[in-house]
């Protein structure tokens, strides 16, 4: 695989959210606004970069039987580092994201990249993959955060869009609204993919959602 | 011959086991050192960020003052725990307000920390939420809902019924969220009760602290 393929695959065709439906916990938990989604995505990109690079570096050295605990240890270390850094230099955002920062450890998308990609590829390819997947994840978080913020609060990045009399759709701020909005977004993504005649790749990784659209 | 093979297999197995232990130990040691180094660099900034946060909240719950409440504090012993009480003073060094943090243990998801600013006569100057995990868009109105927060201003233990309207009191609950405001109202009421009981002692300690600090300043 060349770098362009890795990038396109990680960002779009195998997008963590739209195609693989992984990492739902932070997705639904923090995307009450676009800015929360952005910073959660940024934190995840940093962790992914760190873990993919290190896992790729140690891939020849870790015995097969203990690779999962070793990867988890690497991921947990990077998550803690990112959490401490946010607590120190972005205290307000750290308080908002709160519990979801340590929970990046159990975002199976990250362990997934370590196991499926970084443990089999060069450091440079693994870093590229981390960037692509991380940015794809960030994009999805921001998109869902924007939709929920616009519908739920009538604002985007904290800027009011429709004036003071906008009747806040509380449902979109709450978890059910996240599921509903996500469903429509995935449907939209599938329509785009089909139009572009590239649906095949996405269907393989995202069968249930693709079926829903076909029916 | 067979013995030899079995021996080889055993030796190989032992080698593999050893490799696993070494690999995991190394990964752990490296991860731990990384965390240690990060802690070294972030400890002071984290402390400062927390202090800045407390400073901001104190400025919001205390009236205009000439001292620095974050340092001008007395330490109250509650069940073996030291609770800081921050003081606002005027030019004469008289206490114009006190602030301390109360905890509502019964929020919708976990405890809610509330900073209460109160005048020496027992009226609330302002309250602010300093930490919570309430539902965004529902319970977190206790942070963003300015009219609701402002409703506490000037309230004393006796001039209002300390409960949410659903419980027959005077405080609004939010649509879809009663538990959160109920917990806050209850915690603030308890804070006021604490102040009523310990008012004399607190004010005496505060006045004493002022004399001490002035004594301390004299030589310089």
C-alpha cells in the first residue's frame, strides 16, 4: 500500500465511525458540541500517533503471546500523558472532557490499529495510518458535534446561529439524539459512497448500516 | 535421544517464557518512566491551572475586596479534614464575605462541588459550581443557567423555603432535571446551617488572622 492509499483508507473508506462503527463511547459521550468533538479527536490523534509508532518500533521484539497486554500498556501510557498535558495546559477543556480522556484507553479503534496495522508495517507507514485514522475520527466527531450543537442549541463553535428565540431541541443534546443523528450521517455517507461507485469497499466493513440503506 | 528432545523442548519453552517476561517488563519500565517524566513537567502547571480556576470562582462569589482571598484563608477542621475558608476584606481589614466549598454527594451522576460566598450576616453573595458530572443540556444548567444561579443571591436560611418547587420549596427545578437542582439546593442549605452554627467562631478566627498577618508585616 502506498501512502495515498493508507490515507484514503484510514480517513474515509475504513473510517472508524462511518465504516467500522468503533469508538462509539467517546463519539456519543462528548459530541454535544463541535468544539468538544474537535478536542476529543485531537487527543485521540496524539494517542494513536504515539501508540502506532511505538508498536511499530517494538513489533519485532514483542512475543506474540503477550502482544495485547504490551500494546495496552503502550496505549495507556500515551493516554495518561495526553491527559496530564491537557490538565496542565488546557484545564477548562480537560474538565469538560473529563472521564472520556482516560477512556481513550479502551477505544478499541486504537488497539485495532496497533494490532491490524502498526504491528505489521514500517514506522513511517504506521504514523501515516495513525494520522489518517485519527483525522477521520476527528472529522466524524466534529461533524456529529456540529449537527448536535446546531440542532440542540442553535449554535456552532459557541456562535449563535438563529438568535435567542431558537427553541433548543434538547433531544439532540442527549444520547438518543446522538444515535439518531449518527444514523442519518452514516446513511448520507453510504449514499455518497454509492454515488461515487466505491460502495464495495465500505460495505465490506459496514454491512449492517449498508443494508439499512439498501432496504 | 527422546530424553534429549524433551529436554530441548523444555529449554525452548523456558526461553519463550523468559522472553515474554523480559518484553513485558521492559515495556512497563519504559511506560512508567515516560509517565514519571510527564508528571515532572506537568505537576506545577496543573497546580497553577487549578489555582487560577479557584481564583476565578472566588472572584465570582465574593464582593469587591482589597486582600487576596485565595491566600487569606482560615482552615476549618471538618471531621479530620481541613476545609479552607477564603476571606474577602475591606480596607480596614474587616471581613466582608467568606467563601468555602460544599459538596453535594447526591447529584444525578456523582458529587457536585459548590463554592458558596456568604456575608458575615449570613446572606448568600453568590454561588458557583466548581466541579460536576451532570448530563450536558439537562443537569448542567446549574452551571450555565445564570437566572437560576442568581436566584440564590441574598438568600438566607430564613427568608426562603430551601427546596425545589416539586418538593414544595421556592427554587426552580429544570425541565427534565430535578435531581441536580435538588442536590445543589440541599447542599447550599447545609452550608448555611454550618455557617449559622459556627458563625461566631469563624468570624473570631478571621479577625485573629488579620491581627496576626498585620503583626507579621510590621517588621518589613
